[in-house]
C-alpha cells in the first residue's frame, strides 16, 4: 500500500485532485494554512485533531473545531483555511479499496457513498450526531499509526478500520430516521420518497411501484398519484432523470469505462446502459461523455 503524490488537474477553472494508490494519508500542522476551492476524485475522511478555522463544503461555510469529522466524496467541492493553529489528518482512498470484494460488499459501499454524498449536498456539516466519536477517533489514530508501517497485516488492519469508520459515519448520517440505520424513513412524505429513490437507484427491483408502495404502506396506484401531485412529473420520469444524473457524474470520472459504470449503477451489462443512454439522450454513451467533457 504505497503512497504516491497527488496529481493536480485544472478543469474549467476548478482544481481537481487525483490519487493513484488505493489509500494515502495527508496531514497538516500549521497556524497559517489554506487551500482554495477544489474538488477531488477520491474519498476523504477529514479529522480535525486541534484548531479552529473555516471549512466551506459545496458553498456552505462551517467553523471547524477540534474533534470535527467530515466525510468528503468525489465531486464535493471545498476550501479550507485556519484561524488558529490547526492539526488535521486526511484519510484518502479510492472505491477500489473496497469494491474488489464481493457483490454484496460493493452494493453496501455504493449505498454508503450515496448517503454521504446526499448529506454533503444538503449541508456539508461535520458529523455531529456521531455518538461513537471517541471510538471513531481511536480508529482514525490507529489508521495513522498503521500507515507508517509496511506489511500485509498492517494493510488489513487499515482496511478493516476504515470499513468500521465508514459504517459509523453512515449510521450517523441516518440517525434520527426510522429505517434501522440506513437513512430512509417509511413515513409518506415527498422528501422521503425522493430519498428512497436516490438511495436505491442502483436496484431496479426496489424502484417498482409495488415495492415502494409496500415500503410506504400505501397502494401502488396512489403512490404514483401522490408523487406526480407533489413533483409535477411521474415517478418513472423522476427515476429516469435520477439514473441519468448518476451516469453523468460517473462519466466525468475518466478512469471509469462504460462497462464499469454499468456495473456500479446496477445495469445488467454495458449494452443495457447503452440502450438507456441512447433512449434518454439520443446519443451513444461515448458521444454523450464527450459532450459532457
């Protein structure tokens, strides 16, 4: 698990950072440090060990303090500047750190990514409802310690520790809702329906009216009427738009092939995704990707 330098690339005036290993640690200790607005194509657990300053996530400003933990996902934009002496650590990793596992693990990790990404689009706040904060901080500190060592055993400990951290962060995002910890509520509101669709966008079986009606405990006929009344479009149209939006975000990552995107977003195969994109845009995925770039 070697650590490589981060490459910086300019895209439409916004700096984008990449890493080429599955995992790396980036730490800073300074009383006058700042990083301008940028985004990156990896995941980052940001832990503030000491200090106070300003952290802007997706345009929303937060005054950070010691003990704050942020989770950043690919596509999030943020900037950072210190007000007092600050020491922080960034645990950076690529999805492949976990997606080399079995299909169930990949599915759980994708759901986790979507839940954290949704949280950041709404508020970008530190994970304040994290009851397990002392344990998560202990796990972060253990990852920092293990990262200085080089052996298969240390790598396994790092991977397992990050996996536990992510599960605690996911539960923190979903806490206060009534779904057993996955951030979905069975209460029939349009916000909960939209959240349900976004959360299950890779699982077509869970996006049928019958299954959704059962989840929200109403009739399949009424769920369609309810959605259209509150959103001004059919449930099917919204699902299609949501899927296309996810495809577009994935296409902006040039490291992913069309086949990989199809797998990550729950399509049967590459051909299935191609037909979907062609039907929605009138273009092949390759041409549509060029247009987005």
